[in-house]
């Protein structure tokens, strides 16, 4: 199963439309959390998901195609599911600024994270093999942050 | 180590996940969570945003009530605007405050983050570049 998710704040029709088109040629189910009530015939649409449902779908997904939201990235990495990130662009009215582009620039190249800058290239990328990355719940960056916070609490 | 009462505040979504990812830092203390999603945490606070900033007044009242119940020594937030409200109220009431700007802000502190500076005892970014540019502390990141 492929999971498409755009977060809880704003719809992202550029991504969902393209995934709807791609899903027409796939024989595996594509579940999409869309943040909008539009119909997409090739997708199993759930506009909003509660946290339990969201975690459940993330865990069972083979591949996640998502906006570059940190909640999605953290959730996917904690269970070791590969991610294709499509950043929202402010010029298209997809977010109030371009911070998702910065997020993708910083995260691309990490294990299990791929970036799509042009949605026309999404189909080919989705068809590729996506070996699951190791599940990551800690690392030197997180350890450093935790140690410092602990010293603040005293 | 003396056990402290800690109130951890975040909006649902990425802010909430980041707060939880770093929650190991608070092991051994009495930890209370507040979130804008009533299903996720023990305490609920409302939403507010730049366009609906006046809702911050409601959030401030909610935070005051939670502060009265929890009486935290430390209040920590990863944002967004409701978290800023919590940091301001907490600091004015004399709690120690920690702001950790979202890792989504790779080039500059968020608006809430910038506004939190005078109210945060500890003011952190999750990117070294932002630290160099703003003077925020960089100690690591959730990713």
C-alpha cells in the first residue's frame, strides 16, 4: 500500500491529483489523506485521520508520498518506511512561505528520503524500488538535544 | 536530581511529534502535556494563528488555568503560536521557559520563535546555520 499524506493544515491538490493519475496505473491500493473533500477516483480518500488511524496507516505503508511536513517525516522514519517528499510552494498558494523547500534541501539524501521538485517526475520515482530504510528512533543529533535539555531542567 | 514539574506544549502535527521525540530529556520528572488536539494530551489548548491572533487571548486563559493546576517549574514548547502564548504566560508567572524552534525552519527562526526570545530562558534552533545567524542555541535536532 502506498500512503499519500498532506498534513492537517492545507490541501495540496497538485500532489494528490498527480498521485490519482499515477494510481490509475497501479495494482496496489493508494490511501490518501487529502485535507479536502474533492473526489479522486483512483485513491482511497480519507480527508482527515485521527492520530491512531494515521499511525496505523504509516506503519502498514510500503511507501509514503507526502508534502514536506516534519510530522510525516518523523513518523515515517520512526517505523522505517521510505518517503518521497514534494515540497509545497508559496507561489502556487500551497503554503504561506517556502520553508518546505528548505526542509527538503536539508533532508534529501538521508536514508529513505527522496525529493521531487517537478511533479511530472513523480510517476517514474514512485515506480522505482524503495528498500525500507532502518527505523530510526535516536541518533547523535537527538542525543545532543536531549542531553542539553536535561541539563537545563537540572 | 530533584524531580521537577514540567509542562510541555505543542500544536498537533509536526510540532507535537517533535516534542514527543525529545521527551526522553524529561525522564525522571513529572511531565504534563498540553496540545491543540484534545485527543493527544492530558490538557487541551485552542488553536490560534497569525490570521486569528486574537484567539491567543483564549489560549492565554487556558494556559493560565493549566498553570494553576500543574504549577510547573519548567515550561517547554516546540511551537507554534499557541506554544508561544504558553511560553509568555509561563515566564510572566515565573516559570523557567524553553523554546525549541521547529526543525522545519531551516533558514530562519519562525515568527513565533522570534517573538519567544525575550520570554525564553533557553532559546534553541535545530539548525547550526540558524544558530550562527540568530544567536539561538544549537544543541542537536530530532532528525
